[in-house]
């Protein structure tokens, strides 16, 4: 009896040690907030991840770690770090971790195809709708931007046909507004989680293979060194005095490296055609009696969207 009891106690101690070990920061891991024994980082406010991650970056630097349950999460911040992590180390950092459900269990080709179509559809609708919602909300706050877009469209395209992709080059102001919408809307601030194929060293830290990596795109899109007054919506930041488009390469809304958004080209086309056609055909105005949400407010689910609002689209043509 005593023998069985000691085996049970021994096993329990081993399990407890294993759990305890899993829920603390290992040696030379990227720094982060102190972990609570057996609970990990319950002291982190994940209900407002944007604010919390900005705060944690200030406190712990560009690469910080969190222990959430038994999962280690590494957040990588800043354009240079993200390029180094996702491009230079792309062979190790470009898989999807198990937790996202991205890793397909081989279940036959048809299933895989169906699943891919489903993934593409899901990724494609929410994101485009969100970007257009930000576009609309911003224009309700800034009618002068809407007017300037419409003037450019009238001069280049006229009224008799809808804008086409061939017009894009001749509509730099409209293009700048769309880039600024992609930056300011910040609709996928944490991209999608990445996984590692093996343990790795990064910026002098050890990162274990089973960590989930969050590429913090918010840290790029809202970086004051890349974009002056980043919390201001200002399409002119992308235009030179003679109207040429510049500086758009830092708008990394679609991610960086091998797992960059598969729908980027499609999304850019859709946004251009929807946005310019909308402005050509309609005047977007505030709906009487309805208050607009603040531009700084947002709802963060899989993507980041503005809070619900009403808009009146007055037909022009
Ligand atoms: C404004 C619109 C969009 C934005 C901002 C956006 C952004 C992103 C981001 C940040 C990622 C993750 C990149 C990474 O993990 O490093 C991603 C992945 C992906 N996006 Fe998009 N996306 C948009 C529209 C679309 C559209 C229209 C489609 C499809 C028609 C699409 C399909 C995908 C797919 C399939 C992936 C996963 C790629 C992979 O795992 O290799 N996205 N997107």
C-alpha cells in the first residue's frame, strides 16, 4: 500500500513539476511580465491586446514573451526585427502553429481543397468589408478628403464610365487614401500566428520550438519613425509635392515574408475599384441623429473593425 502511495505521490510531483515548468519563462527567453506560479501571465489584459502589447513593448523591448496557460507566446515588434525574423529566418518561422487549426490533418484532397476555398473565402470577405468600413467612417469625419478624391476621379475618369484598374496610376490621391486606409485601419494588427520548425536564437534570446509567434504589424503601421503622427489619418504623407506616390512600401498590412497574405493583389484591386466607384457615384454623408464612433475606437476580433455606425449614401449621377 505504502509502495503504491509513494508511486502515486511521485507521479503527482512529476506532473506538477512539468506543469509548473511549462508555465514559467525559461532560461534566456525573451523578457516579459512576471509569471504567476501554475497560472502564467494571468496579469496581462488580453481584452485590449492593442493597448497591452504597446505597453509591454515599452516595458520589455521589441521581442517579448508571454506565458498563456501552457502556451509560450513570443511577440515580435518593429519593421527591422520583423524582416529579420520572417524573411532572413523565413525557413524556420513560416509554418502555422497547431493551435490555429491551420495545420491540416491529411484527410484527402477534396477535403483539403474545400477547406482551402473556405479559408480563402473567410479571409477575403471580412478583411475587405472591414477596410471599406474604415474608409467610409474616415470620409464621414473628413469630407474634404472625399471631395478631393471625387475631383481627381472627375478629371481623370469623368462621369460616363466607372473607374477601372488602368486608371489607378493616374489617380495618385485616391491611391494614397487607400494606402492610408490600409495603414490606419490596421485591420490585422497581429497578422496570423506563426510557428517554428526548430528552437532558435533571435536577438540574443532563446525561442523554443513550440512557441507561438505573433508578428506585431501594429508596431509597424503605428511607428512614428516610419509614419509621422501615426494616429492621424493623413493620405498626404504618401504624396510628394508634385503628386507622386511615395513611402507606401512600409504599409505592411498584409504581413511580411513567405506567409504574406495570399489575397493581397485581389484585396488591393477590390479596394481601389469599390472605393473609387463609390465616391464617383455617391456622396457619403452622416446620417441624421446618429452619432459616429470615434476613429480611435475599434473592435478587435479576428480582424480589427470600427464600431458600428450609420451612413447616408446620396446618389450623385
Ligand atoms: C485588406 C484586406 C486584407 C488584409 C489586410 C489581409 C491581411 C492578411 C494578413 C496580415 C495575413 C497573415 C500574414 C502572416 O501570417 O504573416 C493574411 C493571410 C492570408 N490572407 Fe489575407 N488579407 C486581406 C485580404 C485577403 C483576401 C481578399 C484573401 C483571399 C481572397 C485573403 C487570403 C488570405 C489567406 C489565404 C491567408 C493565409 C496565407 C498563408 O497562410 O500562407 N486575404 N492576410
